[in-house]
C-alpha cells in the first residue's frame, strides 16, 4: 500500500506541476537532443525549456509538452549533442581584439615569412603608425635570425612590435625602440630583458612582459580606438566557437578604455558573453596602483554581464625565455628564473586582495612558482578564508609531490589543453626527468578532487585562432598530442607528451570547459550546467563527442550558441539576423 500511495502522490505532484507551468509556456523548447547537463544530480536529458533567460524544464520529451504553448518556438535537435556554453577561463580579450586586426604569424613562419607579412600589412594599412602582431614562434626569437634589422627592412619608417605565441616575448624594430625611448644603455627590469648582441647593441628581442609592455605603450602599437573597434569581431568569433563566458585575464594596456567599452556594449545589449575581469599587474609599481584602485574599479566597471572580482598577478615568465621559476636551475643557463615581483610582494598582494574579498589568480609556469603560490594559498586558507576563489593559471610544471595540494587547499588548477604536446626543445633546458614527469598532471588533479578549468590564454597560445578552438583543446586534454589541425602549422607530430597517463575522459574535459569554468567564474549558481532555474547558456554541436572517435573531435563545430536565453550564434546557413527573427527558418539538422 505504501508503494501505491507513493506512486499516486508522485503522479499528483507531477500533474499539478505541469498544470501550473502550462499556464506559462516557454519561449523556446529544444526536443530530441542528447543533453549532457553537467549537473551531477541529473546528468542526461532529452529536452529543455527556456522562458525569458531562465531554464524552466530539463527532462524527457514527454514532460516538455507541458511547456509548449501557441507562441513557443520548438526546435527539434534530432539527436545532436547539447551542453552548457563553454567558459573560457583564460582569455586576454582586449589584446585579442588588437591581435585579430594586426599581423598574424604561425609557429612555422621563419624570419623571412614574418618580414613578408609585415611588409604586406604595412602596404595595406598605410594609416598605421606602428604595426602590431602576434603568434611569432618563440624559438624563432632565440634563433639569432629574428633581428631588428630584418623588421627595419620590412617597415623602415614605422614601428613594428610582434609578440611571440607566449605573449611574454617581443620582436621589435629600431623605430619601435626609438619611439619607446629604449637604448643600449637602458637597464633591464625585474622579469624583463632587452637583449643585446656581443657588441652591446640591442638585437630587437625583448624578453618578459615587464620589458615589452613599455615598448608597446611607447610605440603606441595598440591604440584604444583600434582595440575598441575590433571588439565586436572578436566577440563574434567567440560565440561562433560556443563561448558564452570568459575571464579576461588582463593586460596592462588600455585597461580602462577596454573595460568601459565592454560596459557600454553590455548596456546597449550588444555583449554576447559574460565577462569576468581580472585586474592584472606584473611589476611592483603597477601592483601598488592596482591594489589601491581595485575596489574602486570593481564598483565602476560593473553591469549585468560584466564584473571585476579578481586580482591577477604575473608570478613568473615562461620556459622559452628562462623566466619560469624552477626549483632546480636550467641545465643550459645559469638561472632558475624568479618571481617577477618577488615572493614577498606576491604574498602580501595575494593576502591583501583576499582579505578585501577578491579572488586571486597567479600566472605560474615553473614548478617553484606553482609550489610558492600553493604555500601562499595554504596560508590564506589557514586564516579561515574559504570564500575567495584561488587559482594558478597555466599550472604547467608541477613536482609529483605537489600534485595533491590543489585539492587540499581548494585551489583551482587553470590550464590549457592546447599546450599539452611534446616539445623536444625543452629537454636541453630541463632534462629528461623533469620533461617526462612534471608537465600538466591533469589526471592526478582530477583523481584528487581538484577543480580543473580549461582556458586557452589566447592570443598567447599555440596555433592562433586554432588554439582558441575548444575542440582542439578538448582533444589535447584527452590525448596529450597535437590536434590534427595544428600539425604542420604549430609543429610536427611527435610522441604523446609524458607522463602519458595524465589525460582526461570526454566528460571530464567537457566539465573543465563548462561547469568548472563557471566555478572559477564564481557563477556556478547561475550558469555552467543545464539545470532548472539557471540562466539559459547552452550550445548545440555538430557531432556527438560522446559517440565519435577521439580523432574526429577537432572536426566538430558549433551549430548554435545561446546566452541568457538569446541565440547569439547560428551556423551560416541560418539568416544572419538571427533565427528567432523568423520562425520559418529551419536549422540544417531539422527535417
């Protein structure tokens, strides 16, 4: 009798629920989808209903009927995979906008290739007083073939500033150095070097952002109006790739103009993603300024879809310029790297920001930078602060004995799948043991219970826009091999990156790109899973990542992106004005 009573009551509840909701039909109902919700309590569904900007139903097709009214738009997904929108947890949004409007190089371009691109760009952009570019191979900058004289010939009357794929090194010409006031007598700065040849003359290679950012500013390589004008195009690219949110990890360049542009776009209803702003510094002088103004900025730069709640510190440099902070010295150079602003300044800044209620994230490539930040974060947690979201970005080189510490201290391991491929050039610098044991221990993080958040660091990433592609990143999180579209453009295909067991499953990789991004976002109560009551941020994919061969994952595309209940992108076969504008338009996957 108890069983029958329970079934009756359950049926009654379901009936009354459907009756009450039927009076308020949904705006859109997706049916016949393979929905992977990233909601552990309800991991899979067939249908989802959206009213205004909220999810009102997640379940099977039969239950969705109660939400369909006369004006409801019903979209038959015909079995296509639907997941929460991707959240890019490490994007330099403002610099990205500048990057796509400048010279774009690949890691396979030699010095002559780059110079040719600069010359062509100069010819087609006569109004540009200084030429800016990205994507130059870091190895080219250390080859001796990338000199200021090469760029002088390509653009003799204008400054040229080109960032490598790490964004931590620059190749510049004589005019850019002149405009920035950099001479052979200019002293190096902590975390930055102005490279010189044997005769003491500047080579045109500038290592470390504390050194190259003054050149970018002095040469006026990225003007505010250029950045603002290119933002809409960059946002269009993001939505086409399925991104509904991003953490802008900052760049000390046109910061206020960029922030204001995002706020203005949001207030005009033209911002198609949610943006969390991280206020960044890479020198002690800038650090003091940031700490003094972060509270004011968090109040000034705030709108419905934009907020500033994070302090970003550039902890160390990168392996390529020997500025990644390591426990043991590099084998081919007498240095172990260092913390850019010093360990104690980093510690005090992180603690102060956390005490003020802000989140803290720190760029850490080297194993000692990661270890140092875990020490500092453990101190913050020991003081009783369990609210601030603490994270290391990149989290590249990690000693085996440190792998479990992220989970224990409730620290997010933000990392980039696109960087997870074998680079033989690291062996001479770090040796076989470190190379084979320390890189990106994602399996250990996952098994220990740590939150892994996927972010590409674009434009400081491999393969340019191909590196921003979430499906390439998911593939590499699962294989530790270069995604097929990047072979030949970024590097030759090599063996898998050791340790080869440090891989994720498709569900874990998707979670890193969606739900875990929302956790790092600080908005998991609103987005990151397809759950009743949350905001309607979701995407439909061309292929079912759970059913296709791993090798086919990079071929996947986004058919539809929805943010806040609005369709922000639909594949090109759909009218550019937006599918909701004309209900007669059919999607390519519909009958």
